[in-house]
């Protein structure tokens, strides 16, 4: 039988963003904590991994926000392993409101089992694969923009930053949720450069929903490294647009992360609305000066 683990979180005020809701990055942090506690529940705590010199690194991550969370909401994160083979394990996440059971987000992460001293993938022990029944079939989470058309020659926005020490995790790499912070800021920087600063969206009677993501992680970023984020609109539809954010090490030009993120448009009552055409055209064209 598939091992399912449930962890409850109560939304704290400092976890809210400028919209008064929990954002995509905080959802990913809930998912990560639930995964750690699910592993601990099976006898594999962070201390166990540290003592054995092994661990997990995320290679792919999908997150689909479905309903807003705000201060005081109690959230249940249900998580289970849907696949385990070779060096890879796939973990599912279903986020619901405690009590009502309303689904607020869905997620999936593909993890690779690593030998920490060498940084090389190693095969998952056969006894784990045998002991942990998996669901096998993976449902389509619906992250990708539907009924979309690809953009051609969209302007590439470039933003540079330096890795900060506080962005590192326990293995001295940038935590995988931090890259979503970088991509989110790159998105708002691009809007500003195109003449649509985020602070003006309410006056234009529209706003964007929390982002859905499909992320690929290729290599880690480390302390004090110079980072370049290249962002562009890759797809458009009647009610949203999809962005590609590629994150590079400036010195080596190595691609570290690629994020495909979808932003849907809603009116001030948070009902789906048509994409603001002027914004779309301005962002695809790029700054005029």
C-alpha cells in the first residue's frame, strides 16, 4: 500500500505577500517540509541522511496553485511517492483546506538520490523500492497554458544578481524554492521595463494570479556567484501568458535552472478576464528606449 503522509500548516501573517495571500514560493516551502517529515516518519530523518553521507536533490518541480490561502487558513499537505526507479523518485503533493477539503494546489517533484561527498547520483536501495508501493501512473497536473500560441522574437529581458549567503540551504546550495523568488522578481522587473510597473495594475483593473511552474534544475548555484536571469514571453492565450526564465552562472555561462511559468489574468473581483492586450504587446516588444 502506498505510504501517504499528511502535514498540517496554519498560515502565518508573515507568509503573506503584497496581495494578502500565500504565494507560489511559500507553497513550495510547505511541500518541501512535508516531504522531509514524510521521510522522517519512515525512519529517514535529516540526521540519518547526514550520518550516511547521502541525500536528495530536486531535478524537476511542478506546482499549480488553484485557490488563494490567507492568514489563519489551515492547510493540509498530503504527500506520497508515485514512482521510484534507479536513482530517481517522484513525489506527489495535494494541498487542501483542512475541514472543507477544498483543493488549493497540486504539486510534483522528481528527486535524485545523491552521494553527498562526491555529488554523484547513486542507485536507490532495492529494499526501499520493494517496501514503498508506488502509484505508478502520473496525472497531468495542468500547469501548461491551454489553447496558447507561441510568440516569435519576443524581447529577452536580462537581470543580474549575486547569490546571497542567506539563500543557501544545509548543503551550501541555493534552495530550490529561492529560484522561484528570482523568477518572480524577473517577471515584475520585465513588466516595469515594458512600462507596466506592478503597483499600477489595480488602476488598470486587472492583476495576475499566482504563478504555476514547471522547473528543471540542472546545476546548483553557490554563495557569492554572479547570476544572470534571461526572461521572455514564450506563449500567449486569451486569459494568460507563459514565460521562460533561464538562470545562468555568469562566469561559466552554465545553465542552472529553466522555469516555465504561467500567469493568468483576473479582474479586481478575482474572476478570469481577457489578457490586457497593450501589456502583452508592450512586454513582447520590449522597452522602447
